[in-house]
C-alpha cells in the first residue's frame, strides 16, 4: 500500500517556481483594470429616479464599478439607505457613487 502512495506522488504536477501562477494571475488582473466612466447628467438622473422607484425585495440587475472593473450582479434588494448612500443586494454592499446602471427585473414579492 505504501508503495502505491509513493508511486502516485510521482504523477502529481510539479511547480518548479512556487507562486508563479498566482503572480501571473495577479498581474493579469491589474492589467485588465479600467478607469471609471464619468456619467453624464441624464444617466445620473436616470439612476437617481431608479433609486427612488426600487423597493425592498425587488429583483434587480445592477452594474457597478468595483476595484477597477465593472461588475454585474443580479439579486434581491435587502436594504436601501438614502442617508448612507448604499444598496445592499443579497450580501453585496454597493455605494451610490459606484452605480452605473440599475434594472428592475421583478417588483417586490
């Protein structure tokens, strides 16, 4: 049995340069970042209007800027804080300033 374990180890992948793959992924992510798009006044008004219309438990599709990337998330609105200026969709907290687009998929249930 011990002989089989040692034999299996010889077929395991060998990483001669430990951490190389992680560093390559990190650099690729850094190079794929983009600058934040400045929203025009019409788009800002559209987002503001949508923020006033959405209610808790509505199913939303939200595009927002995070860490150099635009991300889309689909989920239920858990909380909307006008005072602290954020949305909580499922477990994602999104600042109003990072919003790019909001679409209502389904009204509250």
